[in-house]
C-alpha cells in the first residue's frame, strides 16, 4: 500500500451495517509512501493509522 498527502484512506466497515470510514492522508511517515499514515477525519480528529487488509488508498 502506497499513499501521499492529499490521498484518501478508505477503511471498509467490518460487519454488515457498519459505516465505512474515509479520512484524508495528511502525512506519510513510512519510506516511499508506506504506512503509517497520519490521517484527518471529516470531524477534525487526527490519528496515526497502520491500515489493514480492509483499507484502500484512493488517490487525489
């Protein structure tokens, strides 16, 4: 998985009825676009994320 600032990280809900989570990649802390990613959610929260297999990067 590779990302750059401005991309969106889309994490799919784990169970039926769980909403998906989409956050903007603010900073890439791994080498060559690799995780971890500092992301900002729509409500302004920021978090350091190591995405799992239920996530995908949507390029800007």
